[in-house]
C-alpha cells in the first residue's frame, strides 16, 4: 500500500489526536475508509456516547512533526506500508506510525529479541554479547531496547550482522545519554525505531509500549538476566501473548538478577545457554511466521447503534477490565455494533483499553 502525502498527513493527525490509540485508529480506518473521513466523524461519534469531542491534532502540529523528523534524518513508516515490520503488524496493538532511521529491510528478516537487566553482571553482559554475535552469524537480526546492561551488549554483539534498536523516546533523543554513540551506530549500520514523536523525552509509561514493539517484531525473546517484576519480564509476557517463543538463560538462585529468568523457565520458557539453543528453538517457526504482510482492507460494518443497545453495552462495563470477547458473548447485539459502541465510548473519554484485548470504564 502506497499512501499519498495527503493521506499520510491525515493518518498522522488521527493517531496524534486525543483518545485515539492503535486499536481505535484501525477501527476508525476500517469503518470510514480514510483518515480524513474518520477525523470528520470523530466529534459525532463522541457526542453519541455523551462526551465532548477529543482534541484533534492540527495540520500545524503534524507539519511541525514532519519537519522535525526530516531534520533528524528519519522518516515516518505507517502501518500497512511495504517496509512496515510484518511480524509487528500482526499484533492487535501494532503502532499506527513509527519514526525510523536506517535499513528497514532488517526488520523483515528473522528477528530475535535479547533483553535483560540494566544492572547486569559482567558474566551476563558477556553472554548477551556472545549470543548476539552468534545469532548474527546465522543471519538472525537481534532486537533490543538500547538500555544499559544486557541491551547494550546485545547491540554491540550484533552491529556487524544486523541489529534493531527500539527506543522509548523520540528518534532525536538518546537515552541513556552514555549510549548516544551506540544509538547513532545502530541508526547508521542497523535500524532504529521510535514510536514517540521527535522531542519526546522517555517517561516510565513509554517503556511498556516500547517493549511490545520489541516482542512484537521478534519470533522469540531471550531474557538473559532479570529481577522479578522487571521490564524484561513484561517483554517476555508480551511475547507469550503474541504467540512468540520465550527463552531464558538460567542463573544462580542466590542472585536476585536471575530470579526472573528461573521463574520463566519454571513456567515453561525454553532454557537457553548459547546461540545454537536459540536457533534450535526458532528454526521451526522462523521461516514462515512472517509470511503474511499486513492486509489493510476495510471490513464491512453494520449501521449505527440505538440508544438501547448503547445502554446495554455500557451496563456490561465497569472499572474492572474485561475482555471484549466476553462483552460480545453477553451482549444481545451484533459484534460489529459492540465494537462501534466501545469506539464511541473511547472517543468520548469514557473507556480505557488494556493489554490482552480488555476494556474498562474510566
């Protein structure tokens, strides 16, 4: 799919508008066929759910962002375009637009994520570097998050063979600052990805979003060292939810940094000791998982919902997250209308979406 410059501007306006996330973005485009039509319809949809129209990004906003991206030597990559990472497009929360630098073809080769502790031990850092080098020799692209510790060594070990860095900030900001030179190397010799717009500093809430990209574009995720409740375990959980392989390097029970990995193995993750183990794990799936490019065709959608149907769906919601599939099962109306009503509630600022296809009232 090749987008016109006008459609690219409209799609950027759409995703940068308030109350619109990846799921809502896709539903709007599928219902209305173009970003311009979706932008026109948003105030009406929000009003039907009893809310005010969300703030829409202006032309000036997106043109300023486009100029900033160009100045950073980067470009926008939209969901559905040929270079968009095909495996990433498969997940429900695929980012509608990425800001990228470097060789996009790397993201559509077999990719494996290597993640782990920022305060990793020297032995774990060496292992991460050797794993990355070994995978690169096998033609596998290594994906990581350019953080301290394990991430840094994963990128260093795979720079010559193919590496993808996913950052939680804008494309023009290096974080942590000491990795500025490494981030530039990744952009020059590999592929650098940011979901946040240029100039955006990394905040704590941005890192789980970054982690879903790392997991989503990889056939498998290797956790080298991770404490319980760490961000690396979030990446492993997201990989598992996406149907990808989860692998972990075992460690001493006496080292808190190994507890997360040991727990993953106990819960069913594949035990990994070297690159050969990783290749053995991913070989059965790496050749065919990324075959299907994202098929961005409009879905047939039913008519508008009635007030009675809207009230019924709203009554099934609460502040406790519930799966959309469960709402569809309990509702006395077609699934397409359930999705439409949820869309209206989200645009009105009354609905929040959660991981795993769950929703709740704000």
